[in-house]
C-alpha cells in the first residue's frame, strides 16, 4: 500500500529532524571529550622526547643504577653487567661496573678513561686513555645522557608506541644521516617526570645493547674528584689521540 501524503510529509520531517539530531549528538559528544581532556592533544613521540631532552639538559647531576645487556650477533652471545653511573653538568661522567667484571669509564672535558680491572691482582690493569673526548664518545647517546645535546638533532622518530602503567611511551629512532654505526635507538620514558627507563641501540652489524636505568636521582651534586682517575702503578696504558 502506498503511503499517504501525510505519512510522506511526516517521513520527510522525521528524516530531517533525525539528521539534525544526529549532528547535535555528535557535536555534544565531541564537546564532552574536549572538556574531559582539558582541550589537550594526546601525548605523541615528539612531545615526549622533547620533554625528556629538557629534563636532562636542565639537570645539574644524575645518579643511576645501570644494567647493561649486550647481544652480540656474530658470536651469538649475551653479556650482562651491573653497576652505577654518575653524571654532572660540564661534560663529566663516571660509570662503575662491579659484576661480572670490574670496569670503569671516566669522562671529563680533558680525557676519557676506559679501565678494565683483571681478576688477579698480579695481572696489570688495562687502560685506554683518549685525549680528545668529543672524538672518542658515541656522540649522540653520551651527550644526550650528559645533558649536552639533543638526540633529535641526529635521529628522527621512526615509531612511537603509547605506554602502559608507569611508562608514558616507547620511541624508536633512526639516524638522519647515513652511513651510521647505529641503526636504531629505542627509548622507554616514564610517566610524570620523563625519566629514561631504558635505552637500547642496534649497531650496523646487528649487535644490540640495552641499558636499563633505575633509582634515578637528580641534582644531588657530586665531588669533582669523582670524575678524575689516577692510574695504578701496575697499569698498561694505551693512548688514543
């Protein structure tokens, strides 16, 4: 049966009213969501990385517990070491590893010391001394942790994953220029204070190095002598210019 003229008219009216009502509901829903979020955009990789860079650039000193895991592709081996790290403004770093072997890295504006202590006291301490720290450091990573540079100057964001729990997000970066001895860097950043929870990088031959940081303490200050090193008498020193 054909619809009556009245029902056709009512149908058009309801269709028009329904479209208008749908538009109003969509507008109200968007307004509520905007109010709930405070009008702010959800966090993204660029914003989060910028926050982390500002935190480390503004820090006067940082103390960290560090777990280092190195997966060597060609040898099919994994090495795990644990220690602690001190960083202070002015380009100074001290990284002590206690297990499984005792090692030490000391960086100051004049010298880089890489120290490998033997298991036997009768054996000499192996030391590598570099007189030009800026040429000896893996620039982007070290300067970033030391608050002297921005990792985003040398690397671009390749992928961003929103985190869960205490993690704000996970950012994977790739080098802006090639060739590079680092293929990718992955940062895991905390919620709230944008502290680097872990840093992982893969080199050009497939080796993977992960640094997991814990117990981060900022701006407690350290004595200058912490960033000096006096080689022991039974040392074999190799100097690199």
